[in-house]
């Protein structure tokens, strides 16, 4: 009988199709084990950053909401799974009759408890497919949590690197303002001595004001970044502890990416999308099973506690099938097929998006590395030029405009060098995220 019933199951079984993954990424990267296989605490070696990430994983409000969704999904699986087992209901009733005559009261009473057992035979696999759909939806919520978790890790790391960059740029602005204030004093002294015109003084004031304005800019951005990190930590806005400076942040010298096909198994968002596709595929089987009759077995048992005690029992089988609504059931089946096609295309598009995110991050890692090297060359040259030009200015061999131009170039190159270093390190964080890297709960 079980073999016969099993052969009656209708509907498709999910199987992963060919995603046509390329053999390799188009960007030439070092071979070796993917950087995504490193746990996050080995990639981010700043102990302060590690502590911030650990705190965020325990207190981030979005993660806590995602855990609640997982628990709700688990409860829903239990509800649907109950359809695999017989249903047991109970009832009870009582009745009585009393008469009174010349002060005497007499009567009879009856108490009837009953138990009903019913079971729908899963002839066509409807209940099985319903359970498969809910189980995959539940697993999708778990993968959604894993995806959110590695995103939070990356967000904390990115914000922290930005914070250390803004610390750098604020120090650069303060040091520059201090230098330019001293230059203004020198120019004012030269004005009193009749060696320069008042134009030089005004230009020095304009330049000094630019540095002082930059101080306020980076103070504002730094405080706002601290507030953003506080929110990720599940805390009200507050000051954030600092660890290693930006220049001492250690990342692996080589960052191999692995194979494109590995993204299907490594990235939680791809596993989430696949579970959703499997769930929708199971719903085709549910809709198809509704086109056929269903068989319900039931048993009723009762007892009457009266005088005398009596027992009752009954067995029945009922066959239900669509008649006038058969057309609606066919349309429902077609609708689930079309919905599955939509989810499949979404899954394929998500994979293409994952490939693009990895390629974009790999390009960023390569180009920012070279860009930072050029920024360092620029800073060195600007420092030397400012020193030489100031000597020429004090010797009367050049005008103050040349000094101002080179000092502005020096200030700008120092700020851009810090920003580029931050972007270089951030590009590694984003590549790590795009590859599905990070430790997460299984």
C-alpha cells in the first residue's frame, strides 16, 4: 500500500539547474584558497575593531529582528507538519431531566464524552509538498539572517576604517592650519617691514580659513560616523574607541577570490534565493494535488454514562474531489508554475549580480592599491616642493602666489592619500563580503 501511495505523488522535485557559471573571474587575481574562507576575526586584526564587531553581532537590532523571523518560521513549519499525523479532537456533553411532585424531586442525567480521530491520506503528495515548501521558507529565513550578519560585519568594518581616515584628515587639517597660521605671522611681519603687499596677507588669510573650515568639516563627519557605528552596535550615539591607526591596519598581502561557481554555496543570499526557489517549486505540487480527490479516514468513539453505561464507536472514509471548481484548480496550478518561473529568473539574476559585485570589488582592490602608491609619490613631491619654494620666497626669488599654490597642493595630496588608503582597505572588505566571507551561524 505504501509503495502504491508513494507512486501517486504528483508535482516536480526541486533540483539545482545549470547556472552557467564562468570558469574564472575576468579580473586576473592570485590563485589559491579564497579569502572568503578566512573567519572575520583573522581578516580584521585590530582588536578594537574585533570587539566592536562582536558587540554588534550580539546587540544589532536588525539581527535580533531576523532571529525573531527565524523562530516564527520554525513555528510555521510545526503547524504545517501536523498535517502529516492524525488529528485528534474531543468533545463532551451532558443532559438531565428533573421533576418535582409534592416536595419530591426525581430525575435522570446523562454525560457523553467523545473522541474523534481523522486522518487525510496524502495520496498525491499535497501535504508532503506543503511541508517541503514551509521547510525551505524556514531555511531561507536562516540564510537571510546569515546574509544580514556578514553585512553587519562589513558595515562595522567599513565605518571603522572611515572613522580612522577622518581622524587622519582632521589631524592633517589641524597641522596644516597651524603651519599656515605661522606663515601668516611671517607674511604680516614682512608687510610691516615693507617687503610685501597687503595682497599677500589677504591670500594667506584666505588659505588659513580654508584649513580651519576643513577642521570643522572633518569634526562633523567624524561625529556622524561615530553615530552610525553606535547605531550598528545597538547603542545611542556616543564616542567610539580607537585602535590601530589607518596606516597600521593589517590585511593579507594577497587576496585570492576562488571560483565563481563557489558563490552559489558560499554566499548566504544565494542560498536564501535557492531555498525560495525550492519552496515555490514545491507549491506546484500542492496546486497539482488539488486537482485530484482527497481521502479522509475518521473514527468516532463515545461513551454514555447513564444507567446503564453504553459505548459507541464508528469508522468512516470520505472521498472528496473537485467538480465544478476543477477549472479553478487547473488555473491555480498554472499560476504556481508561472510564479516559479519568476523566482527562477530572480535567482539567476541574483547570481549575475553576485558575479558583478565580486568583479567590481576585485577591480577596486587592484586600482586603489596602485592609486595609493601614486598618492604617496604625490605627497613626497609636494612636501619637497613646498620646502624649496618657501626658501625661494624668503630669498625674494618667487612670489607668494607660487607658495600658496604648492601649499594647497600639499594639503590636498595629504588628504587624498589618507582617503585613498581608506578606500583601498575598504575595497578588500567589500570583496570579502561579495565572496560571502565571514563567520556566521549554521
